[in-house]
């Protein structure tokens, strides 16, 4: 498993779980007995819209919050950086270029690899290509300018994506439940 997979998969899974829970709470419509409403009346449940909005907002906030916890206090960003930098160091040793170092851009941590050291013109272009193909690296450069989006923002976006997939799953389950409820004689 590469560094990118081990960083983003748990965040996506947490977003998926929070999306499924928020969707189950938000999309569930309480049963209304037939004798309480006329045959052609539309069912209006007071407070349903507010409950749905509250469940969705809490779910998104929880997904982004768990992504932030995963990034910082739980140490996933440090493990990610160490694993990518170790892969870069091994690639440099394999290509027998010990005078060049490779580090991820920090403050804030991004997936851009910054190369430093002495190299000729051919090594400059080829090292950028080789290091840019490492798992978990978005691009490699010899300068620290234009570092790209921070890793925590990418993690939060993946958590929201997982939340949306969980929401879709909960919606499909609720549709099936409503369809099967019509056969309750």
C-alpha cells in the first residue's frame, strides 16, 4: 500500500460512515397512519426540513473534523511525509545521486517534493520526472514556489467526498424502504 492510499482511505471511510449516518437520520420520514390523513393529501411533517439540514450540517462538520484530527493529532501527516521522503531518498540512492536531497514542502504540508543540491542539466529534468512519479507526490520542483493545496485541505475534500457517497447510499436505502413500505397491508 502506498503513502497516498494509507493517508486518504481512512478519511474517505470516516466520511462515508458519517454520510450514511447523517443520511439515515436526515432522509427518514416518520410513518403517518392512513386514518390521520386524506387519500390525496401530501404528508407534511413539522420540523422535518430543519432536522434534515441539521443532520447534514453535523455530518459534514464531523467528516471535516475527523479529517483534521487524522491529519494532525493522530499523526497521519507525519507518517505520510516520512514515507514519501523515504521513498524519494531510496530513489535518489538507486539512481546514485547522493548530492541531491528531496523533501516535501512544509508550512503547510503539501504533496509537492522540493529538490535541492547540485546536479547537471540532464539530472535536473530527469529527477523532476522521476520524483514526480513517486506514489503520494503531486509534482516535484527545484524551487519552493507555488506549493499547491495543503494536504489537510485535500484530506478534508476527500472526507466530504466520502460523506457524499455515504449520503447517496443512505438515500438509496431510504428509497428502498419507502418503496417496500407501500406493500404493508
